[in-house]
C-alpha cells in the first residue's frame, strides 16, 4: 500500500453504514428472524438453492462483500506480505496448533459438565449409533474449531483497518492448509476412524467466495487505473465501495437468520447454552493471538488480521461436514448453525475492540500510520 493510499485509507471518516453498523446488524438479525417465522417456506426454498452445500444466495451476497475489498488491494502489498514470515507463522500456529484443542476443552467443560443437566436426551446417528445429545453438540463445536475462515475474515480485517494484502495471503494459505489438515485433525479429535470431508464444498466455496472476486478485482483495478489513473480510482471509485460491502453483509445477515428463524424461536435455550462456549472460544483465540502479535512486535496492520483470522470460523464447511457425518437434524449440525448465528455480531465486536485498542497497544503505528 502506497503512502498516499495509506493516508487516504486511515484518515477518511467512517461512512454512514459503518458509523451505525451495530444498529444495522441488530436490526437485520431481528428482521431475518421475523421473516423466517412469517414466511418459513420462502426461507426454506431460498436455503435449498445450493451446490455441494454452498448456498447460492449467500454466495452472491458474499461476492458483493468481497469484491470491493479485492479491488482496493495493491498486489505489490500482497507480495510483500507473503515475504513476512512472523505473522503468517503466528496465524498458522493458532489455527492448527491451538484453536482446535481449546475448542475441544472449552466445549467439553461447558457442554459436558457445566450445562450437562440442561442438555438432556439422546439421538440416533446416521450409522445407527446412539449418543447423548451433549456429545453431539461438542462434536459440532469441534467441527467449527478446526475450520478457519477463508471468506468473511476479509471484511473483518478491512473494517479493522488491517493490511488487506496480508489478510488475502492468510486466506490463501489457510485454504490450502484446510485441504490437508481438516480431515485428519477432525477425525482424531472426533474419534472417527475415517472422517469424510466435503472436498467439493471447500473447493467451491474458496473459488466462489475468494477466487472469483479476487480475479475480477485484480483485473478491473488494473483496467480502471490504466484508463482513468490512480487518483480517480482512489478518490472517485474506491471511496464508494465500502457501503456496498456493508450493505451486502446486512443482506447476508437477513438471509442467514431467516433460514434459521424457526430454529431460533423453537430452541432458544439450547442455542443460548451452545453459544456460550463458542463465544468464549472466539474471544480467547482473538485475545491470545492479539497478545502474541504485540509480543512479536508486529504492526497493527498485521496484528489485527492475524487475530481476526484466528477467531473466525468457516461455518459452511463445518455445517456440510456435520450433515455428512451426523445428519442435518443432528445436535452436531445444530451446534454448527449456532456458530453461524454468533459469528457476525461477535466478530464485529472484536473489530470494534481492535480499533479502539490500537492507539494504546500500537501507539507508534497509530501515530505514523
């Protein structure tokens, strides 16, 4: 990112959407739940439009979330980010060496002991095995814990004023790592000998959520700068794109919560209990990664995305895997759905914390940009 770009990026005022984002998010969550309750068949019909468990309506919204971010990225910054080992190694260590095991421990403590008395019942899995429901909920939490986010984390890093180029590098690396590590690590933690993995879901989601907006963003940026110049691109075109990302995020929320509106209304207490360990896990991983980034003397632009990448989850893959392993109506699938429901509000809270803590924790970076 050039000095000129950085100054424009850091000093511009918050847009109308960004300034009141928390209110918009709460409103869209409420609207989504209401629509899901009033028009359940419409929500079910939209939710069923998918390819290999990848929702087409959500994919369209995510494209419009990702493209404005991709088109702003200076790809010289991507190359530089790829040559910096410390933040890359930190995020890989957190995602694959820490996060799966803290998720297992926290889910077991809360769902297997603290809340066990409030989670009665058993379920019959697809293979005919009978298990206690709390164990199924723990399995779903594990599937979330081993699936690092490879799409929406781009918007979290962008909103936190992080290095978009570095975030993109981490998305690419985690996508590759997930192809090799997700199945064996999940199989080991779940105690499953041969855990099937939704390869199509992973590959297709990465292509749609990341690959397509990246390709179009790169070439459209190159074309516009060649035709209109860098100044026009930065001051006339790029400045109007952030509201597009935010608006797409809000539409995504309406869709997600309308798909699960009936579930939220019918089982609020179960959802609340499952949400507690997921919330604790997310905040713990964010705090740990953020603290390690500070200790490693990373810049804020690298520290914030590192912590946000570690904290967020790839819920599409987790839901697809739980459906294949345990069935769509299983407790494990319910737990992965709860991961969807808390992801956006919690991540927005962490983005706000990162931005608020920046002047105190990274004062040199805050003064010099």
